[in-house]
């Protein structure tokens, strides 16, 4: 009886309003889905595979648009089927990824991950086709995306990733009944939604306790017999604390199943951890007798214990991952609750950002094996890259007391040499004489291993007395000095001092990439001299899909080129997708240090650009102020001005409050986002005016495919030439778009 009343009452509802609500929900849940599968693939796959899989999966959005175009052309498109398929594949895909054992090949995850994108993209592209007000529909799409991004991040950070996923299941069930209100859809929605709501805790427990793909993946490097003592999973990373009977006095703290740090059992008695003094990571804590120290990447707390052993009473422990700190505090009986020790000031932040904003001066700044391995998506900045640049070294030096040093513990000799060439380049740029530069370094290692070498750097030369004391300490502890100026000199540094080789010679002679890095090219852990294969596969694969989608309409002679100017429109929508990604990715990367955390940069930049674009479409939907190529020209001019200002702003030290920084960045980029939001719906509108509305899903899909291509090409350009060139490439693409739009005849209908 009640269902019948509801059904009859729905007949009075505005069909257009239902479409707008459905579009909002689809955009919102697709953003949810993208973030969730990002997090899932980050813990199941290696970094390069994770990025590759999610990028290819997002191609599903574009494929969905192309599919809707061809199904509609043949009269076979069924919106109700797509909406129900979206529910089933959304919930089914995530459930299968959780509960099934590791599937053995990234290809299976590409296929699985792509399916919901196809149906979701199909729904959105169809709604763009049937709604005549292109600006209003695009505004709704953008607002849905913003809401999805912000709410997903908040839910993941405050409730956890798995509860956020179950909540998204509830939201996605509403879409079919909004799009096509009938008894079957209403019943389906009520049954699924009530099941999820009433069994919310059970579903959370199901996914949490049966994450079989994670337990069986070869990329999560925990011991098989390990016991999980702690797990948290937020928008930044999954954090686990794992204990094994083999080493009962330590726990492994892992981020996304790798990037490990150690939590050492500590009951407050220093006598029981004296053995730590025999570890190479302890050496810097005795060099120079520091009284005040900052530890960047304090992790499980081993370096804090080193500080206690060295008698240091003023310790600032800076850790970017809140889950690691939470693990130590929850396991206080094991860890000794060291992060709450009165000698320790605990900071959850990006290490470089905190130190740069700090008014404190330190005897030593210590960076130990800082690498989180969370680069699952190019949109998510690997902030650790920025802590090893020339500009970072300058920030550290500015916060040292007289005689202080910056100490690094590395994974390998490759990392050591890369930081060494970066430091040499810094001193060269600051006018230090070549023959004096090697006097600023001390290099230490194990006697019979190249693993975990140490580099100490000072803004001034090490004194003879310091070097003798270091030599005595290192030999007494059983380690090997690689470079002590005037005592034991490393061969390449000796040749460099004599003028026989340069930095370029060092870089060329070494098999891995040890070229100096800067904030413009901060890829410290990219040690390949060639481009990463995953990027090449992504770009070539996406380009192939794009070419195929271009040729099929031509071969089928279905372009109506005289009416819609097919080739010109194809280029416009391709360049729009690519250009947006060039700008977005570059801005997220460049702002990550200024905004103090990669997650903050990600959310701020995307939200600001989408909000600016949404505002433009809201204005245009009321009165169309822009109808030609001119706003794209304004975009090009403003974009060039913005990158100049941004390159100054990111080094400002006068603003210390994060809220003020976010406000400044938002004010700076909102006008840019406003102009970036105009060309896409404007050209779609003109396409519709030329009786080409049937082509709207097709070109919507082309734009989606080109966005994936743009993300890959943007990373290749950034790796090869730097972020500034990547950004300028995006601006050049927008200039090309302006010229292409000018070619279109805006006067004919």
C-alpha cells in the first residue's frame, strides 16, 4: 500500500530534478569509489602497479561515455540497467577485492576496478546528453565531485576507510530509484539500504577481519606468522603494527604493507636497550654531543630511544603519519609510551614544512630511512621526495645552531650518492669553493656492507677536532669511515676536490640515477635513468584507446563532419582533458610542502579548482557571459601569472597558520578554476546547438580518456623536465584549445 502511494506521488516530481539529484549522487559516489580503490590497490600492489591499475581503471569513465553513445545510436541504451549495474558492480567489486585471495595479476584488478567506472561514467554522460542546460548539469557534476572528495576524506580520517566504504554502499543504492522510480527499484533500494544500515557493524567487521587479498598479496612484506597488534586505515595510509615470536622485543610498523619502521620494546629502563648503541643509526646521536634534536620521520620510535641513550632531553619527533603515533600510544605497554614522554615534543606533520615554519634552532636534524611508499596515485604527493632537495637542505641549515649538522640514514649507497650530489650542487650554487665542499661532509658505513650508510652535512666545514672524535667513535663502535676530510677521503670526493671530475661525471659514471634533485624535480627515489615502464605502458595504452575511439566513427562514416566538425571537437576535448590534469597534478605537487601535508594539498587544490569551475558554470547557467575562445585566452594569461606567483608563495615564511595558507592558495587559484571550468560545457553547448547532442556522451568519454593520458604525460614531463615545464605544457594546451575553438563556427545552428 505504502509503495503504491509513493509511486503515484512520484509522478508529480520534476523529471529534470530527479536527473540532477541522480547526477549529484553518481558524481559523489564515483569520487568515493576512486579514493577507495586507490587505497585498496595501494596495499595490494607495488607502487608502480598500483598507479597503473587505478589509471587504467579510470579509463572506464571514458569508455562508459563511448559505450552510451553507440548503444544510444543503435537504440539499445537502458538507463535503468546502467543504474542497477552500477550498484551491483560498485558493491560487488569492492567486496570481491576484499574477500577474494590475491588474484595473481594486476590485469584482473584493472578489469575489476574499471567496471563500476564504466557504468557510472555511462550514467553521467547520458545525463549530460538529455539535459539541455549544459552549464547547470556540469555545475551539478562538479558539486557532486567536491562533496564526494571532502566527505570521503573526512569519513576515512574520522571513522576509518572500511566504515566509509560501507556508508558509500548505502548512498549508491539510492541512484536507481531516483533515476527510474518504480516498485522494483524502490524495493531493491529499501532492501539493500536497510540491510547495510542494520548490519553496519557486521559488514565493517566482515571486511576488516577477512581482508584476504591483503593477507595473500606478495607486496605486503610481513612475516606469515606475525600477529597484528594494531591496524588503522585513514585517507593517508593503512598502518599495521605486527609482532613475531622470532623477534619478541620489536614490532614492525608498516605503511601499506611496506615502508617499515621499528617499535622497540621499552619499559623505561635504559640498561635493557644498551644494545642499540651498537647499531649504525645511533652514531649521529653521539657526534657533537647534541642537546636539542629534531627527528624527521620518527616512525616506530627507534630514533627516540637513540636520543634517550645519548642523554638528549630536548627531542622534537616529527612523523607525517598519524597512524604510526596512534600505534605507539595504543601499544604503550610495549613501546614505553615514548611519544608522551616529557622529553619528547610530538608533531604530526611533514617534517620539512614543520622545521621551516619553526622558530626553534637545533643542534642536529636527523632523517632516518624516510620513505612511506604511498605513491599509489600521481595526485597523491610523495612528500618525502621534498625533504631531500637542495631547497630542503637550505631550510634545515637555517634552523641549526652554530656547529650543528644535518644527519641522514639511508637505505642504500644509491640514496647516499644522490643526496651527496644534491648537497654538492647546493654548495656550488651558494658560492662555496670546489676544494672546500668535501670538507662539509662525513660518510660512514658498516664494515662489510653498503646497506644503511650515514651522511652528515654541515653548513660550515668540520673541524679537525670533530673529525678526530668521529674517527675514534666510529672505530670504537666497529663501523667504517668512508669520508673524513683530511683523514680518510672518499675517492670521488677527492677527485672532485682536485677538479678532475664534476657532478655530471659522477652522475654519468654511476649505473643508477643519482642526479641532484630540486623542488622542481624532487623525485629522490626515482633511481632509474630511463622513464618508468609503468608510465610508458599507461601512456601508450591510453593513446591506443584514444586512437581507436577516433578511428571507429570515421571508418563507420558516422561523423557528420560538416555539421559538428568532428576532428576539431575531438582535439578540443582531448586537449581539455589533458590540460586540466597537467595543471592539477603540478599544483598538487608544488603546494604539498607549503600546505604542510600531501593530503591537505590534494584536497585543497582539487576542491579549489572544482569549486571555481562550479562557480563559473553556475554563473553561465544564469547568463552566458562567455560564448567564444576569449575566456581560454584569459585562462592562459592568468595561468602564467599564477605560476610566477606560486613559485614565490611556496617559499614564504611569514604565514605559519595552516588555515591562512589554505585561504591564500584558494584565493589565488579560484579565478583559475573559474576559467578552467568554462570551455568544456561551452563547447558541449555549441555541439548541441549544431544538432550534435547525440555526440555529447562520445565527447564526454573522449575527455575522460584524455584525462588519464594527461596524467601519464604530465608525470613523464615532470620527471624529465620538472614541474614548471609540466605546468607550462598545460598552459600551451589551453592556448591550442583557444585556437581550435576559434576555428569552430559559433554563428551557425
